[in-house]
C-alpha cells in the first residue's frame, strides 16, 4: 500500500482497497485508514472530494462514498476550502445515503456557514437532482426548508 502524498494517491489507494473487499473483506480499507492520521488534512479532504465527484464507478459508487464518508467521520479532517466550493463540486454525484458528508460540513464550518452556502448555491441554476440533494443536506442537518 502506497502512503498517499497527493489527493490522487488517496483516491487510488482507497479505490484499490474497496476493490479488494470481496476477496479480503475491508482489511485493506482499515489498514489504509490507519495510515491517514499521518496524512495532511487537505490531501484527505481533496481525496474524499475526488471520490465523491467520481462518476466512473457506477457499480461501486455507494461503497466508494460510504468509505470516504467514514474517513470524514472518524478523522474529522479540517480545511479552509470554501464550503460553497466543496458543495458545488460534490452535489451532482453525492449519494444522499452518505450522511457523514453533511455532518462533517457542519462540524468543519459551523451550521450558519453551511446554511449560507446552501442558500447561495440554491440561487444558481441547478438541476432537479442537485436541488433534491440540497434538500437532503438540509434535512440531515435539520435546517428549516
């Protein structure tokens, strides 16, 4: 297993680990997660975003995102990337069942910042799917609709 020094490394190692779940269970995923406290938070966050944006793995999209979400939940990495930028990047492809993302956003930025970002994004031209995902984030975080 390669120690991730870039977000692309992170993405590739996590996806390789997920691809081996049928053969060895989640052992490699757990080993990968054990490496992550030594990895820069920005690399972890960008790597998670790459997983959430990835449209190339239809068969494993939920599993990919589930483990990315578990990484957010267990490590609580911090970032100064604007929450609006993150939301715009992940909205199209984020699986609404991966509840760890909205809670990580709230923990990292605070509920008011997340509310403001969601409001700004809602005012832009979005697809029905993206609007539905904004509604789901609001529901998870108990933000008034």
